[in-house]
């Protein structure tokens, strides 16, 4: 352990020279650093042996033991483990984990991040069936190895901003090697020296459900931070876990089937206080998390998205160890000074507060500052891979490599905001050859520089909201705010007490349109304008309605028209925005496979939601060939489990639908077919129009045409729901608008099935918004920008077009705030999280700073050009609710929407709140006009309230939008 202190002391001399602007690296220093003596006298298990962990005695047959001898043998194994320096050791039978479905769901959610080895098909199968890991396995020996230093074991230097914080498990030698040596010795003693049979040992190195095995054996219980917590010996969560899979029937004869199943059921339902199986332990695992949520509250990145579920992509340990690329910008400020791993969720856990030091070994209980908290300038000054390897020869830190550690140190240095380090960072940037490290150093310089401006009073905008990361799932869960504005980072621009009930209204079933109006432009149009009396009284064209216009109590004026009048209502010069995404026939009617006994053949339905393989890009995924197309889908039908095969008619052949994973109604489905057709061609033959579920009818042949806009682009296929506001347009209407001097531009948002999902959370801020892909060509981006410059009103056709425009604006804002992203180190696809726009607004408003449309779009154009793109591509999770200020939406052409839907929340934001919208909807329902609602229903032309518009345009001719004003 002393060698770790030596490397830090030696590096200090180098960093001191650099801080004095001496660029020379002493050759004497290099010789001393590389001169040996920096490695520990570590374990004799090699990394190669970790991969070949089988021990066996093939010539010996295991003895037959009676129950008493079994119990004696288990006690012997415990004593041997203790003698080898291991912690609590218990046993369980080798059977499918009760948490396996949770694991599958976790992987399908993408929470494993870049750790692709966790989702490999062979690894997934091994975790489900241990027989694939060790044929003939009967039992699992679960043991542990302590590392936790105790609450008082963390040196105070870890809280110094200019030092890097290293997780306590990495203070000593690589636990894989140290722990592995002991596991290997225990396995050899049992199988070679004592009883025979085969055993395979793992220490965080195999495809096994190690925490669930430990939980079932009685080592501890799984806490809300997903770690095993040991209470029997008061070790807390600071333990490594190891397993020995064995063909010896150690516990098989003693297990009672009903006890095992009852125990598994408790684990599955997180009904903790779990009890170790009586026949193996005779001790009860006491304690539980209960209502405690300290780990969730303390996590700075919100990685614990709900109890027992961790989104690795946000976890600091993952970001600093497993993540290989650029750390997402919005997460960098939250890393603090962490450069390798994180102990926060363990440090706040009450069970670790009560954990006491026992005879259980630990690599290091009294680390020096140099081990646990090296100086950041020392880490950044490691000049070669050879130096790095010598320093971390037997350390777990070795596996991430020199540049990733330096990347982490650069982020920590930026978070220190120490002005005295600015010269050091600038010097490193000039010499840095690694592009990833350089990008993080530039970010660090920006952070430090922002603290220098105004004698440290001005602070930069942390994050920026657009990066390579996931786009805000944690924010979608509501965050960890104080109830003042939408959770962590949610902002204070809207009420945190807003309820979905605020957006409810009574919609009679008979008012839901099941079929479209014929012809398209014969649908009705309700027009609203804010405030006062209309300047022009219009004689209604709809028979039976005697009132052309009415002023509601909220000051909203309504007008009843026909959609074919749209070119007479919109002022010349208005820029209309159309979403040209094309709906795919995503609903497949199938039959269950008929077994050899003649069973099966029942009806089933597969509704494709979004692609998983070979790409998540809907357009590109449609080009997949047979066997390569894997989609997340809603599956209807009885007794359809994982592994089931469904078959659909493919006009002369069949389409096979293999259920690879199942979670309730959701499933991962792999599609295979004969021939050289791509997936788009297959869907055209086998699929049906994905009508919304509230229509409750089968699609008809006419729906193929009518559930598609006339301007949908064949090159923009990918929606599984129509942008329904555009269904009213006919070629003649589009021509009349052009003749009337109304301009237009096109965007693409591939509409997902999430548009049909109701808001079920008790509070709006707790709703998780779905993510959709958006794009716009640079040609149309420039066209919209020119319209803004002239003050032309912007009129999106549909909520999807509005969401695209607003998302593009905030993506450009994020690029403007942090121009690093525009350069070669920025993301290849922009991403806007659910609350990112709200956070950026708060940050800009707090500095009295505004970013206009021109600045935003200029940054978007630069981002695309740097990558050789002719369009801007991104993914948005933006949620628009009352309190939101629109940048590019002066009015909205849309349909009537479902109660409690996010679409209704968006138009409420546009019109100044839910009350005016409810009044307009109630007026429409009471009117003799007979408005029809939802996808195939009538249209609304809603002019924005002046209070709902963001001041980010040079000029806005808002009053000139509609001729009615």
C-alpha cells in the first residue's frame, strides 16, 4: 500500500514543475517512477486464471451424506472460509433467480449503458440457467470479502476540491485478484482435497446473478441502492461478493420446496426482511430499507431512478469507470471531484453508519491522503501509459487506462473552479494529444474561467442539456427537488403541485370520431383568439349554429368555421410548419404456433412500437433484412411467453415473430421471413394501420390512405401514429394556402406510441415523457430563420411540429451555451431531456441573459456542418406544460385531445393555462356544431396567449396572424 503513496509524492514534483510553467519532464523523475517498487506483493491468481476458474477432481465421486453430515460439512466450509480470511459464507441451491425478469427489464430499458456484455444473448441465458455455466451444478456457495473503512475511515482530503476522490474499494490491490486467490483456495480444498466433483468460482467475473444469489443464501438483503447490505455481522454494504458453483449436493437434500418458493416470492416483491433458508443458515437476516430513501436523495445525478433500480448511465461509478467516451455535459458538474467510483449512496446509508469493524479483512482501513485523494494536477500529469501501468500495476484502477482517468480528473478540476489552476489547464490544453481528454480540459477551462469573471460572482451555466447521455429519464421520474418546481433541475416556471386532474374534462364516447370526414377538408374548424371582441363578425357556414363568435369568461373568442376556410383565415406571410413523417403499418395480426399435439393456433396481435436492432433509428431500421429486425412491441394474446413463436400471413409465405423477452404486454420481438425483402416491404404486406386504441375497431382498407397525411414523405417512414392535425389537408388546400401567400417548411418527428399513453402519475412532474426522434434539413432551418427575421408568424401544424420546433430551439441554446459540443468532440445526435429546457431557461433568466432564434439556429447549423450533415438530427423528451414560454409557436393548428394527456397540457401552455382550454372544449361539446374529437375528429386553430411567448425573436407580428383579429 505504501507504494501508492510513493507514486503520488513523486508526481507532486512533476505537477509543481508544470504549475511553474516548466514544460520539461525530468528524466530522473521518469527513471524513479519506472524503476520498480510501485507494485504490491499481490495475490498469486493471474487475470488469466480469473477467466479459467474451474476446479475439479474427475476421478473422485462425491460421497453420500446424511442430513447431520450435511450440516457438519456446511459448518466446515464456513470455518475454512473464515480461516482463509473471507467474510460471511452461506449456501443456496442452483435455480433460476427470482429477480431474472427484473434484470431483463433493466437491460431492455438501456440502464446497462455501454456495458454490452451484460446483454449478450449467451450471458443472458447463463444468468437464467446456471446449468449453462457449470453443467450438473447443484448448489452455490456465496461468500464475501470486506472493504468498507467505516464512517470515520474516509480521509478529510477527499472533500478538498483540488483533490480527486477515489472510491474506497479501490484503495487496495485489485479485489478480483486478492479475493480470487481465496476463492480458488476454498474451491480446491472442497473439490480436490476433500470431496471431489466440479466447482467454478467467480468474483464479479461471471454471468451469474451474484446479488440475488447472496440474498437467497442469507448474506444480506438488496437495498434501494441495489447493493447487498449485511446486518448479521454489521458489515453494511461494503463487501465484495464471490460465488463457487458446485456439482456437490451441499443443500439439495435439506431444502424444502415450499420454503424456497416462499422465500423467492418475498425477494421478488421486495418484501424485506428476507430470511436465509433454514436448512442452510439457521440465522435470520434482519433489517430492511423500509421508508428510508437517503441513498436516492443523496445521489447527485439521480441514478437511482426508483427503489432497487439504478440507471447506470447516470451513476458516477459507471461514468468514471465503465463509460469510455465523453461524459455527458449535463452530468459533469454533478460528478464533483469523483475520479474513480463513488461511495455517496453507501456513506449516507444508516446500515453503514452502524457497521463496525470486525475480524473480517479489508484491503485498507487507514488510507493516506495520497491513496484516497490524489491531487488532480498529479493525475493529469501522468505522461505515458508506461508510467500509468507502473503506478497502478495491481490496482483496479488499471483497467480504465490512463486517458479515462485523466478525463475524469479534468472534469473534477473544472468543478473545483479554482482560479489558481487556470494556467495549469491552459498549458495542458496546448500540449494535449488525446482529443477526448482535451475536450474535457477545454470544458474545465470554461468552468474555471466563468468563476474568474466578476471576481467569482458570475457562474457559468452548468451542463447545457444536450449530450450523448440518455436525455432525462431520471428527470422524468420527478427528480429529487424540494417541491418548488419539478424536482431536481425541474425549474420553478410551473407549479410543482399541478395534477393531471387539472387537464380533465368529460368526453362522451359518442363524440370520439371512429372514421374520418369525407372529403378531408370537410371537417369542422374551431378558431380561438385571445381577449376582447372580434373585429369581424363572421356568418357561420355550419347550419344550425346561430352564433358566429362568442367571448368566453376567460376572454377567449371562439369562431366556428369549416376547415376548407383555412386559407381565408391565415394571414399572408405566415410560416406554416408541417411534420412530413410517414406512418408505417405497424400492427400485425398473427396466429400462435401449432404444437405437435395440435395445440395453439389462437389469434395474437403484435403492435410494433420502436426498433431495438439493428438500430434504434426508425428510418434505418426499416431497411433490416430477415432475422435482424428486433422491435419493442405490444403483444396481445393468451399464454404468449418468452420463446413463443407467432406467425403472420405474408401473401404466399409467413412472417415469424419470436418473443425474445416479455414484460407484461411489452415484448422484444425478432422478425424473420423468407426472401430478400427488407422490413419496410414486409410491413407493407403483413402489417395494418396502427389505429389508436380508443377507436376500438379493426383497420379498414381505406385507413391506409386516410390515416396518412397527403404530404407525408416516402423517405421519412417511421411513425406508429399519425400527426393527425395534418389529416385535414388535401392537395387543393395546400395549393390554396400557397396562392394566398402562406409560406411553409417541413420537419420530421417520428410519432411514437407514447402519444397515446395517459398521464397516470399523481403529479405532472412525476410523469415520464416518451422520447421521439426529430430532424430538419438545413434548407428548412434557414427558411424558418429567415421568416423569424422578418417577423412572420409561425404556425405549426400539429403538436408534433410544435414540439419539434421548440426542441430545436433549446438544442441550439444548449450548443450556444456550451460551444464545445459544436466541435469534433460533441455528440453525433443531439438529445433534449424532459426538463432540460426548463433548467436552461432558469439559468439564463438568473443571469438576465437571452439567446435568440438566430443564435440558436446558427449553432445548430455549425453543429451539422462540422459533421458533414445536411440536416439536424436529435431525440427529444421535452414536456411542455403551463408555464412554458414558446419560442416558435404563435398559434397552433391541432385536433381535440384526450383528457389528462400531455397534448392537452401543451395547448394549455399555449393558451395560458388549463382553465381556458377546458372552457373552449366545453363550449365545443355544448355547441350545436357537433364537433368530433381525437385523431379522426375536427380541428382547432388556437392563437397563443401573449403571456405564453418567449422574448427571443427580433420582431414578432403576432397580431397579424389571423384575419379574424
